[in-house]
């Protein structure tokens, strides 16, 4: 399988701020590739470089066989993009918005008319083709933007946070369209998201980015195997500052998270949890909450960074995060 996108040591600085710090990855033709990370991690900067909207400080990117700097026009002809922020004319109808986009890409006459109707039917908006967009809901507008991105049948479709701000039911509908795009048109899809479920349900492969650097990459299942079988979280009466001197069997690693909880990665939570209570009692500590589960992508993010991705959302936009020290195998 050939590579639709090749990125090598991509860097982008905004003054003294390093938005991208040597990002490298490849996207295979025909796959759904998710770029997963918190706000401010570098996702949108990357997608803007790949779609020729932004020049990198250093590094290279090949998209659909063309260099994004030297062959920008060729790249633009072969890609479609759905931006994070809506870009449309509210006073025009759905048909008119697609008509203008098709004309930009050289479509005309009966071919243009046919393509508009096909795309509107694909996203189930054909009944609303003559309605102005100011009467549309947020979900309807997002569906129309996906139709617009597919108007010229691109080789690669870029989706920048495609379901942000949408209600759960509409998000699921958008996911269905994304799967159908791949199934019917065999288009490579590059998806940025900070939703763990979105990446896990849609992507063939995922690249996790944080602070402008890729910290892990693989299939959803291979990423979850980075942790192990079970993850236990223990919350005490007061946050821990130091690592207790535990002797816990069947345990790979354990450490303190930023919020003072104890994270324990184990092969068998059912055997380990009773032992935790025994050890805690010896140390005179009080457990107020304990839970365990099979690893999720959010657990992978916690394991790699020491913090929850949702916590990262609140702290982005230029704030420097403090990495937790990793604790050795016990």
C-alpha cells in the first residue's frame, strides 16, 4: 500500500513558541488516520501545513505525491478539507454553496448539477437543497461541509475536529458518513480530534500528539497494549505526594498521577485489589474510591503523560505542563 501523506521532521515556530517540534509520520492510501491530542497540541497547525495554508519553519511534507511548499497548487487540486470553524455563506442555499465550490474546482454544466445532487443525497440534505443555510442546524451545516469537501472527489479528505460542538446523536451520524466515504469512495481520510471515542471507533491507525511532538502511534488495539490488561485507580482521603512502599503482586508498574491518585497497571485486577487494601491499612492510609477497567485510549494518554486528556483541554493554549516522574518496575 502506497503512502498518501509523508511527513518528515516538521517544525513550526510562532516567535518563541514551538507549535510543532519535529513531527514525522506516514498515512497509507485508503486508511482513516486519526491525529489525536488535546487543544493546543499542534493538530490544527499540522493540518494547515498539509493543506498548504501555512508554511512550516522546517521539515517536509508530501501530500498526494506533491510537496506542500513546491507544488501547492497540485496539492490543493487533490485534497478536500472540512475546517474546524465553519466556512459558508449563510444567506445562500445549500445548492448555491456547493455550486460555488464546484465552480472553483472547474466543474460546470450538467456535471456540476449532477455532482451537487449526488453529494446532497449522500449527506441526506437533498430535501433541503433550496433552503438558506441560516435555517440549518449545526449538524446539518457540518454534513453540508462534508459534501462540499467531496464535491471534486479528492484523493485525500482532511477533517479538522469534524464533530466538535455537536450533540451525541449528530456525532454518531457524522461518524456513519465518514465510514461510508471510505467504503464507497476509497478516499484517504486524515482526521484530527480530541475525542477518544471518535479516534477509537473510526481510525485504522492513530497518532497521539502532545506539546507539538508525537508520543505514540499505532492501531487502537496496539496502543492499548502499551499498558497491559487492567488499570486500577485509587483515590485516597488526601492526595498522595510520595509513592508508598507497596508490595503488590501481579503488578507491572504503579505511580502517582497529577491529581494525587495512584495508578496501578496489573495483569489481574481482581487479585490485586484485595492486596491493595491490605497494604493501605498497614500504611495507615484511607481509600475513598477505587476502580478498575480495561485500558482505553485515555488511559494510554494518562500513562504516557501523567495526566488525563480532559484535564489537558482545560490547560492548553500556551501553558507549560509539568511531566510526572515515571516510577520504576517494582
